[in-house]
């Protein structure tokens, strides 16, 4: 059974940093591209970042470029999102999501349960 | 950036009725569109990809269509478990991947 389990969320002050983790199981993690998607309270979905399976090609949304860093450790079956210079508008539930296919088509067949990040003083 | 606009924002439908949700793209493309369902407190669930292909385990009452700038998700006969928020997502021109703002399907 495919499982994605996020951890590392919590309350952080504006300007602070936080690292989210996503533990993957039930599939060959290194073979799949992964992304982070967030959802602010009562709002829609926002894609944040993508990482390829092997060569670690990465992409970012403009809203987080230069502040957030996506990475993965295939030996540990884990995906990470390091967030810095956090702002109040970064408050959201953060989901890790698995890309259903290999190649240029990116849509998500499995999602974690989400980790809540609250940026507030 | 490709902007995805969903309408209506809220759709009130009686159980057993048909629901038609629209997703409009700011640029024309074909095929590279997915639909997700999200219930309160849950992660999104993939329903449709490549505009019209149902994901594994998705009932046949869900269907997708469209090309160009207008895409449609149709639920042929709404069941109680279908009341949720639905999002479209394009993957034709990325980064960034972009989602529509969502359509909430509520009980009439």
C-alpha cells in the first residue's frame, strides 16, 4: 500500500525556518517524481515545488523561489522541504504528492495527509 | 503562467441529478488536464487525468471532456459521497503547475 506521511509542521515565527519531511512507503520511491503542494486555510491548492526521481532536477513556484528548497534521500525513502524566511502568508497545510507518471506529464495519484505550518508571532 | 479558472464557485445539486463543472484555461491546449476531489479534512484524490481518463477505482459516473480552453467534469448522477470540492490542474505548460480555484458541489 502506497503511503506518504508528512511530519515537521508546527508554529514558527515570521522570518523563521522549518523543515518538512515526507516518509514514503509501498513503492519504489526513487522511480517517482515528487512535489509539494500547499493549501492555505479555506483556500485552494497551490503547487510549490517538484523534484525528479534520480537526477534531482527541481522546479519552484515564484512564491517560494529562493526561500524554499526541495530535496530527497532515496536511500531513506524521504522527501524534504526546507522553508526559510517564512511569512504569515505561508501558513497552510503542506502536502507531499507523488507524480503518477514518468516524464513531462505531472499529476498526482497519491497524497500525504498534510502537515500544518502556522507562521505567527 | 497558465491561469485556470473554475466555474461556478458553488454548485447546488440534488442527489441523483447531473453536475457539470467547468475549468477554463488562459491558453489553449489539449489533453494535459487532471481533476481532483477533496472532502473536508482530507487530501485531494485524483479522479481524472489526460482530460478524460478515470483514475484507478473511480466510478464511471465521473467523466471528463474538453480541449482548447474549456474543460468539463461531469458527474452523471450525484451520490451523497460526491459532495465535495473539485479542482482542475493543468500540466501542459509548466512550471508552474497550476490549479483552478475549485468548485464546491453542495446538496440542494
